[in-house]
C-alpha cells in the first residue's frame, strides 16, 4: 500500500511546508487551536469554517470525557495501533511511523490525535450504557414486526407507467386513467403477469412485474405503504410514487423468524442511536456555554 492510500485511512496531519504558517488561531475554554489543527479536515475538502467547528466539537467531546474520568491507557493505544496496521496492511510500527512522518506529522501529534479519537469512542460507549433499557416494542418497531419474533414479508408484483415528478398534470392524469381502466380487468395473477409483460415500463416487466419477497424499508414510502396494506390475491391501484403510477399485486404473505442474535444487534443499534442523540444535545449545550475566542 502506498503512502497516499494509507493517508486516506489514518489520522494524518499537514505537509511540513504548511507548518511554517502554524500559530494559535483560537482558544476554546483555555485550550489552544493551531492553524495546523485545521489542515487534516481541510485536506478532506472541508472549508476552514467547517474544519474549525469540527475542532471545537472534538475539544468539547474530549472535555466531557475527562469530566467523566474516562481515560485511554498506553496498552489500549498500542492495541489500536496494532489494529490500524492490520487493517491497512502495514507490516510494522516503523513503517507506520514512516508513513506518518512522510505526511508531515510527528509521532507524538499522531498519538495525541488517536488517543483523542479513542477517548471520544469511549464516551459514546459510556452514554450507550446510560441510555436505558431498549424495549421489545422498540425492537419490533425497528424490525417492522407484527409479532415479537417474526417479520412480515410479501411477494409482490407491480405494473408501472413511468411519470416524472415534474411532468405536466395531463401526463400524470393520462397514465392514472389508463391504469384505472386496466385494473378491473385483472382478476387473477395470470392476467396481471400478462398485463405487466405488455404494459409495464419497469425492468421487472419481463418477469411479469415480479419484485420477489420484500420487507419494510426496502421500497420508496408510497409504494411500501400500499404494498403492505394491499389485500393478497387482488389488484390494488393506481398508486402514485416518485417513479410514476403503479398497479400492485400481492401474491403471498409470510412471517419470517427473527433470531435472538438479530434482535440483540438491533437493540444495540437502537441504544447507539439514543446515545448519539444524547451526545448531540450535550455538544449543543456545551457549545453554548463554551468560551471560544478567535485570534485574528
């Protein structure tokens, strides 16, 4: 792996020639921010303003972690470095140090940045543990379940007449009228398949409009809502989505078992989302209270 590939995966600093322009540009609650601190974010395409705001966020998160007596031991830092080397195919510590030096950052600066990231990750973990219990109802809602350990799936066909969202009203009305006239003629799935093959403007037309088994969260909202409210074995529509007008046919409905491991993973995801919301509120409050002074 070349140095440029490594740079896209590691926390690296600015080229050494730019460090000549370094200096204190702001103070956040007594902690200095240097011009060089902005450069990694700017190298990712951020504006100076956005890079500065991200630095403030990092400093506030670090301050909150310290207030909770959260720390990263030297052993944990070493394990994190081992992981970085393993993920990026870097053979040894000397090669990692060389890549960082080539990017214009000292080893001490890199370790400081990495320790700060690990500390912030620990803060998120701490807030996850404090986020409270995740109920079965929350898990079921996330999985779109109708029963505690099962998830509804539907075998769906559709017939689509494509209409751009910006199309003239008469075009949309014409397509709707065509499907309204066609729908009563489709009394069986065989008839629907034949009509989809002849009339549908979707890539599924050749398969009689077959979309296979779908579950909630896979389709655009308007189509999903209709498909999961449609009666089995009967045509529904016309239904408008951002793609155009649809006729929908639900061939079959089943409830698939959801294993404990999946429920546990969903529970952890919900807990993380709660922690992230709490963290954003914390940052917002801290940002309002923080003493931030820019230095011209």
